[in-house]
C-alpha cells in the first residue's frame, strides 16, 4: 500500500516575480520529497498506536520513492510491496497492511493459522503465537495433542485428567483456522499522510524556495 503525493503551490507563489518563479519547480520537488519523509515518520509513529506491537520489520518497511522530475513531481510513500520499495518477505508488508487499512481475509502460509483461544496462552512481544510455543506443547504428548476430536474443531487440545469431583475433558488451547477476517479502518494510512502534508508542506516549501533563491543569485 502506498500513496502518491502531488503538489499544488499556486496559493503559495502568487506574490513571486518572474525570476523567482523559475525556482518553483525545483522547490516544489524538494518540498514534496521532504514532506514524504515527514509522512513516513508519522506512519511509523502511528503503527504502535493503532496495531498491537508491530514488528520492527513492519515499521522499517515504510518506504519513500522520491520525485526526480521537477516538472512532474510525484513522490510515493507507503509499505513495501513487489512493485514498490524493497522487501524479501513472502507475504509483503503492503499485503499485510492492506487488511488493516481496507479490511480483508488472511489465509495461512502453511496448513492453517494458529489462533490462541485462551487469554493465558502467551504470545510474543508482537502479539503473535510463536511456532516454538506449539512445538513445546506438542512435545508433551501425554498432555497435549493436535487434531480434530469428534464433534469439535481442529486445534491444539489439553487433556484434563479426571479427579474425584470432576470427570476428564478436553480443553482447546489453539484453534487451527483456514482464514481470519480483518475489519478495515484499523490503520488510516490516507488520513495520516494527509495530516503530515497539512502540517509540514508549507514550511517545507518555504524553506526549499528560499534555499533555491539563495543558490540562484
């Protein structure tokens, strides 16, 4: 997921003379490039506020494609994908974030998605269930197993031994899901970028124009 940012500088350049106006294209491109990095920073700061403990890899996947043509200055900022930025992830950051931005369905990279059922099942600092956790449970085969008991859903179960007061039973700890649904709007990418532009573009353009005018003298 990435957004393209265009510039409209007419209101900012009404009072400039002919010589000064020659510097507008370069100043506009410079301002857009700078404000794109402002947007990138705001996106990265917003991730832990909107999502549960995003990974460092997801945070660093927010990238900028700078404008290079001062007469057609378009800069892109967003999450890396196969066609934007660089990523080695099998499931790209852009695809992951699209579910949080627009909603959608997550399908497993393997046979199923492990979804913890009980709150006391510990997840890692990024809110995900570590694969080692399941392997550790299943290593204790006398107590835990993975399967689909008759009349129940597939998952990882604990065998609760019977006592004098209670009969034995099975308790599901992890559910094996074929898909999980995401509701859109968890991460308002467009609004975050628009906020960065609104708060920073005028300042970035003024600075870029002044620098361009000084260097042109």
